[in-house]
C-alpha cells in the first residue's frame, strides 16, 4: 500500500515517505511471481523465462501437487554460478502422467493436462 503525504509543506515527511514507499515496493518485488500461469478447461500452461541457461541444468519435478523448477549452474562449465528453486502449487485435478515440458529460446513451457471429468448422472427414486 502506497503512503500519501499529509502535510504539503513538510519536506522531511517527503523523505520519510520516499523511504517507506521504497521498502513497501521492494517487499512486493520479493513476493511477485516470475512466471506466467495460464489455465483453461483442458490444461494448465506455465511459462518461465530462464535466459542463458542450458536445458540439461534444469530439473523439473512434480510431487505432492507442486511443480518444482530447479536450476544449478554449478553443473555447467562456466565461471559464473547461479541457482534458483521455484515451486508452483497446482490446485486443479491433473493427469500427472501426461505432464510434458519443452525448453526453447530461454523459456521453459510446461503443459499440465487436466483429468477428464465425466459427469455421471443418476436419477434417484423418491419413496
């Protein structure tokens, strides 16, 4: 939430608000997601940009209703080291045996098909 100035002639309040708003904005940056999550009736698609990464250094795991994307550059032969671990909770009822992913031009695309829901209707007699 952005704080607003109360007294237009108090310049010290300007400095306080500047620092307060910077702290608020930076905390929101830490909570922001760095992927696109697209859901429709048939599937969930997750897109995440991972530029400059070798696809062999990425580990993609589905367990306990979560997609985990892990990267560790210590495996590669570059002088720069970098790593991250992103967990994305999947709430929908999905077919975990049909999850597939591709890595193209620095972007990982994860396709998670949903289970087909058959609607069985039974008429119940009232006695």
